[in-house]
DNA sequence: CTACAGTGAGACGCGAACGTCTCACATGGG
DNA sequence: CCCATGTGAGACGTTCGCGTCTCACTGTAG
C-alpha cells in the first residue's frame, strides 16, 4: 500500500510525455508513446485502457489546465484587455496540448464533446462580452468568434513555435497583440 | 479515344468530393471517399494510386486555389489592408480545404513540404511587409507571424462555420476585421 | 454486330496497430 | 527470508484499412 501517490505521479508523468509526443506527431503509436514515456507498452496499457482512454485523459488534462489558467488570470477583474493578456500568458504552457486537442476534436464529430470545453468557452466568451459591455472591445465581432479565434491563434502560435517559424519568447506578445490590436497601425491617442 | 477531357472532369469531381468529405472527417476511409464521390473504390484507385496520392492531389488543388486567389486579389495593388480583404474574400471558398491541409501538414513532419506552400507563404508575407513599409501595418508583428495567423484564422473560421458556431456569411468580415483591426475598439479618427 | 474501354462489385492477401496474455525479473515490506 | 506488487519483454490473435486482382456488365465507336 501507499503507492497511490506514486502511481498518480507516474500517471501524470506518462500523460505529460504523451502530450509532448502527440503534440508533435498526432498519429504516434501506442508503442511510441510508451517509449517516449520511458515505460513499456504493457505498463502504458495498465494506466490507460486504450488509445481512446489516453486521449480522453489528455483532454481532461487540457481542460484542467485551461480552467486553472482561467482561475489565475482572474478574467473578471480589471480591464478586459489586461485580463486577456493574463489569460494568454497563463495558458501559454498548455498551448501545444491545446493545439493537439483542438485538431483531435474534429474526430469527435457526432459524439457530444466533453462538457468542460463548453464551460471554458462560456468563461472566455463572458470575458469578451464584458469587454464589449465596458466599451473596450468592438461589438461587431461576436464573443463566440473571438473565443474561436483565440483558440485558432493559440494553435497556430504553438505550431509556428514548434516549427521554429516564430520565437518562443514572442508567443504571448504576438497572440495578444494580434488578437487585441490587429495588424493595422494604431493612431496615437 | 477522346476521353481525356471527360477523365479530367471526373477526376476533378472526385477531388472536390474527397475534399468536402475529408474536411469534415479527416480520417475518412478510401471506401467512404469513394462512396462520397459516387464511384466505387476500384475506380477511385484507378484515379489515385493510393490514399497518399489522393492527399497529395488535394494538396496540389489547395495550392492551385491559393495561388489563384492570390492572383485575383492582386496583393501588390492599392492599400495593403484592402489587398488583405480581397485576399481573404478570394480564398474563402477554399478555406475548408485549407483547414484540412493545414492540420494534415503536421503529418508531413520530417519530409520537406511542397514547394508551393513556401511560394504562397512568400507572396502573403510580401503583402504584409509591403503594408508595414507603407506605414499601414504595425512593425512589431513579423510578416511570418501575420501569415501564420492568417492561416490559423482561416482554419478556425472554416471550422467554426462548419460547426455552426458562426454564420457563413460573416466569415470574411470576421477574419479580416480581427486580423486587421483586432478586438479593441478603435478611437474615431 | 463486334470489339473494347471504363466501371462496379467483390474476393483476397498483406501489414500495421491494437488489446490481451503470459512469464521472468526486480524491489520493497512483513 | 519470503512474498507480493509493479514492471519489461515479448508472443499471440484480432481487427481494420489498404492495395491488388478478377469478373461480369454497359455503352459506345468502328
């Protein structure tokens, strides 16, 4: 007895390794995942019933990280623009995992998606709506679209960093600046 | 003899059907693709040696449509912002196919990608660079990132429309407005 | 009418990945 | 010391999609 905590640590470690690998190669084999995690395929199967269960676990991890990021970003406090900056900064470490899940979700077509995503969608949409109501954000772009665009930019950003097309240190800046300010040069106030 | 043209028409029709299906379900079987195109699997194999060849053909189609869109958008003429609007409008019909190819490209990791993409990247980057040099666009977002972000927004937009989260008629507007103007409300000039 | 190109339906073997199983080994606790 | 638990290695059968093949049918050109 007393191994429960060790198990959890191991499981989390496997999950991280799987996320890191699948982010780069979404079609990786169970064998490759096991190898990447430094364990055997048998042990991998002892932790996760199958590939499906593994992806579901990764989904749960992604949802948990998103909600944690939302919690630390305090999207209800201060100017909405600042809240968006805090959110992107908080979510940056999870961006690659999110990018993987974002594309993987297209495979779940038909089945209803995990309720966690709609919870997250709602919280982010609420942030954009708050910014609109306070007059910070323009009202001709729907909160749903801004939320979707945020996901898309996070995914593109993570992917571009992974491929070396943009510098990792610019990730947050480029996403927030484009999302909030756009490409047009702003007139000085 | 004399069937060459008919063959080409058929091939194009199959390609369109495959694009429409794979856009929605990227893991569709060759059998499903054939069924979607209204032909048998044997005939599908007569047109495209294998699944790989089919995806390559779709890639060529996507590249051709992108370059055609770039041609009609005349990215070198007029204000850069207007050129971007024209480009997005011209590329909209191909957005779903592009979204599919954009995610599919992650599978080509390792192998060098089709030269067509770098050609397109260069033309779009040049457009953003032109906007920066003319003073229209801000210079703290690199053309490479703006190009990448455009791809991401096109993919997110196509996907959101496909899922019914945003209206299809708003596609171009939402992408161009977000890309150019961002979410922040602009001060009246 | 005859010949033939194109097609659809289906059978067949192949290979990859999966999920399950067994067995031997090691490590830590009683 | 002995036992038990977790692990690694590997074998095994199954499933699934792919690619190839054959064969019968159809429509059209000669």
